[in-house]
C-alpha cells in the first residue's frame, strides 16, 4: 500500500513520524474518513468542511489547503487502485522539540499529515440484510464530541464491551438518552417518522447523517431531531446507524430486545438505497 506522509507518497513500511508527535503523545489531532465508491470520493466537500471546523476549534493549522487535500486523496486512490473503501486522513499538531502541555508555536512546529486507503466492501456489505445488534453503555467520552479528534479510546472500549456481550456495537447513553454509536450516528423509526438526536457538542455532526436526513426530507419522509431513550428504541419499528463506512446499516436488536420484526426495516433499506444512488452520482 502507498501512503502519504508530510508531502511524500511512500510504501507504508517506509512512512515514519516522530515519537514526539503530539498526536502520538497526547491524542492532539483530528481525522476524517471519506468513503470511496467506483474509485471516486463521496462527499469530499462535507468532510473537508468538517475538518476545517475541527482544526479551527483546536487552533490547529493545516499544513495543506483543502484543494491540495483533494488532490492528495485522488492521487492516493489512483496509486492504490482503490475501487471501494475509504481514505483515512489525520492531522496532528506535529513534533515540537520536547513534550509540553502548552501548544507549540505553529511558526516553529508544522502539523503532521498522514493519509492511507482501506479497501472495503461498502455497497454490498453482508451485514445489511441481517442487521446488527447493539448494547447500551454509558457515554463516558469528553464533552466536545463535535470535534473529530483521534482520542478514540472510549469508543474502542465500547466496541470491546459489545464484543464481550456478543453484540456488534454499542450505543452510548447520557442523562437517559442515546447520544450516538461508538463510530456512527443512531436513529429509530416510529410510525414512519425518522428520529435522531439533534446536533450539539454532544455528538459528532455526521456527514452521512446530514445527507441521509436531507434525502429523507426530499423523499417526503418525516424527520424529528430529538433525543430518545433505550426503552423507546426497543419499542420502535426500526433502528439504524449511519457513517461513511457503513452508509445506512439496520439495527435489529438493542440490549437483547428485538426491534420490529428482527430484520432490516423498509425505511432503513430505502434510505440506504437512495443514499448509495446519490453518492455514486455525485462522487468526484
Ligand atoms: N459519530 C461518531 C462518534 C463517529 O466516530 C462517526 C464516524 O466516524 C460518526 C458519528 C459518523 O460520521 P460520518 O457520517 O461523517 O462518517
């Protein structure tokens, strides 16, 4: 695999960053994952805009422009012959002379940028028809989940808790209401209405979420942005998640309770289809 590090395209085993990089020492960095369909980037613009926002919130100065970033994404997709999967991008605050809690002066320490591709079946994922099972866990992440930082230890622990319970993923709960999945946004469907938590600092503003809600409204489906409890979700007609790497993925069980008929629901499957159709058409 060819990866990108600070201006160079290299075989992955030759790519190196400093042990003093603040991404490594302090999780001081942000990332994006953009999906690739038919060798093209899905909603690059949405990801670039969210990246700029994450960087700004952390006073991080990008080492490249967003135009250059698009070129790097495309070059990496081409060099790796990637037809379907994702491009992972990470920008960290670089490697100052020594470890220090205080941010280094951006004039003296340049941010580190790394990109690599991951091949994956996205459009024909086998998990779609079967649906996934989730457990609920307490949301113990920090309070700025709207910033897409590389601080992913708690979500990783959540996936491990799910695995230990024989489930596929975990939905996190705060003050009695679901925030989101470990690496995706969470939804339920009740009487045809799509319900998902409103945007705030409590959740990541999913790029797939924005597209799916827009498409749902365009298809005359009703959307309500509000929190919901695990009990309400267990009694819903359907449940699903969205993310750049799963698109729309049906959820068929929550804490052992079967959702609806225990199979992929019609609203989730329809949204998935229109999302993939549009993404293929608009990918660049
Ligand atoms: N929520 C969290 C916590 C995530 O980590 C992700 C994706 O990584 C999402 C939601 C979905 O965001 P997107 O649709 O932009 O991939």
